[in-house]
């Protein structure tokens, strides 16, 4: 698939880039996407939920009533889960929700997500750019020139660019990523991907290894 390279004014430069079929033209694997997104979301969980069990509730350990003959469920002290204010049975405990996913599976998921974006025609390639100083107004001008206002954007740069990052961080719906760090969730969550030429080369280099 060939795409025209635009400048930051939204004009066609007359140059074209060919998307690598091994990255943007594979047979997508929905299962790989599911696993990678599941792993990403699981890693975002704090895992700090905690409730007190019977042994952790403050209260006397004196047995309140006889074992049998009370007409209800048997229980011991006032901390029993049977009673109001007692401990919770099998309550949540702090835990780590993250899990391992093979590197090849993660790469397949990213290629699958990029393939879907290419098939939908939601990839824009622009010339490499930077800002002399952080200015949100300049970034908004680029968004307007590319006719992607009001859409969730994922702008992919070849490396860290502090001025571009500071210019975009206040905008809701616009996210920046480094080519080597893009993830499946970020690609699928965006309506449109804006790639610089060097970022495109970096993505293809990483995902064709």
C-alpha cells in the first residue's frame, strides 16, 4: 500500500511511501490482539483492594453463645462473618494482575492492529517536524491542516521531542508515542495515526526483526 507524504501544512509533497506488507498487510490475529490488550489493561490495575478478614477485625474473641441449640448458624466471637460488622469471607487482597506474554505474540498483535488501521485508511504520513518552542497553538494548527480535528489522535515520533510533547500534552484526545514504544491498545484506541517518515521507518525496523 502506498501513501502520500504530507507536510505540516497538510499539502501533498509529491512523495510517496510504501507500507511494508509484513507489518501493515498481514492476516490480522484477533486473538493475539485480545491477549495483548488484556495484558496492557491488567498491568494498569493497582491491585490494592483489601478487606479485613475475621482475624483482622477489632473485637473480642470471647465465644458469644453455645455451639448448638441457638436456632441459627453457629458462630464463635463477634468477629464472625455471620454477624454484622464481622470479617469478610474470601475478600480481596493486594495482588499483581500482570501476566507474561511472549514477545512474538506481542509483535503479532501490534502488526495486526497496524494492519487494521491501514485497511481502514486511518494512517497519515507526514514529514518529520519539530518545534522551536512548546506551543499548543502550533500543534493545533497541524491538526487542523491535516483535517483530523475532533478525532482521537496517536502521533508517533521517531524519538523523544520535548517541545512537541509539551505542545500536545494539554489536548484531550491527542497522544504522543515513540515509534519503538507503540502498543496495541494505543493503536486501536486512536481514530487516526499520524506517523512521521522516520517513525514509520523505525516501526518497520522493529516489527520486521
